[in-house]
């Protein structure tokens, strides 16, 4: 493929991916397929996607920081398990054969999408809330959820934002901007740990990663401001439609 065309595709994929992550997650559903389309092998594509969107998430986190309102007693355990889970997931990824990894992608996307759609219903079933000063039981439940999200995020960045929002919805959070603020911080930590692992393993494709990173930063920072003005129902609909489309795409790619 022509290098100029490759650069244009990756920049705009990074910009759209960064914008989606700023709104409600799912940027990897765009960025990861773009890397595969331009010839990057599956495992390096996921690693490159992780580092590119990581900086985009950091940009959006700055725009959302005024919405962050969570007890430190809950935030610290979530950060700790994010570090451990992110490292573990990334280590498993670099040990996974490319064929096996490709076949797990659609199932992970499907699970994340369904959890995002029905996460609010889990709130009533779990009877867990993170509002106010949470109990130690609520903290343990939230930390257990976040550890699973972190392992998933370290292993496969696509859909991690959706999964995080689903987890927060299941824990009783309802304000999409506050959820995005916490999601951006946790996502930055998870992807940061995964990025360190991928750097040491030498599996990142730097030319493609740099171009996509530039797009992700532009899309992530700009969209985080505008997304806060959108109706929350619109935000959810955009993410759900994107996630469903890419889930179907990867089922066809992997099994047909």
C-alpha cells in the first residue's frame, strides 16, 4: 500500500478512535482494524493500537478532570488492580499465537458490547453502589470488576472503554461525564502498563504507531470537550452501533 495512503488511513483511524474513547469508549474497534488493513500482524497491531490510543486517552482525561468525583478510598484500590491487571494481560498477549488471538477477538468484543448495553440492569442484581463513601464490600466488588477489566485491557485494548463503562454502570454510577472521567484515568493506567510491557518485548510498529498517536491525541482532546455537551442517550447509541458493527465484522473475518 502507498505510504501516503497508509499514513492518511492510520491518522484518521487514530483520530476517530481517540474521539470515540473520549465519548464513551470503543476506539479500538476502529484503530485496530485499520492497522490490520494496512498490513500490521495481529499481535503487533494490538500492541501498536494500545500505545497510540493510550496518549489519546491521556488527552481526553485532562478535559474530563473536573468531573472526577470519587472517594480516594475507592480510587486507590482501583488504580492498584489496574496496574497489576494491565501488566498481566499484556504479558499473556505477547505469549499468545496470532491465530489464537484473532479467534478470541470477536468473542471479547461481543461480551464487552452486551455488558455495556445491559450493564444498568446489573446494578439492581448486584445491589452495589460506589456513590458517597463506599463500604469495604463495595470496594472489594469494584476492585474485582476492575481487575478483570484491566486484564482484558492489557490483553486486548479494543472495547476496554466500553467494558469499563459497563462495570461502572453495574456499580451504580449514572453520570456519563463522571464515568468518562474515571474511565479515562483507569484506562491510562492500564494502557500505560501494557505499553511498558510491549516496549520491552519489542512488538510495537513505530512508524504506524506515531502517525496513529498523532490522530488519537487530536481526536481525544477535541472530542472530550464537545462530548460533554451531547445528550447521554446519543453517546450510548454511537458506542453501541460502533461496537455491534465491528463485532459482526470480526466474526466474519475470523470464522468465514
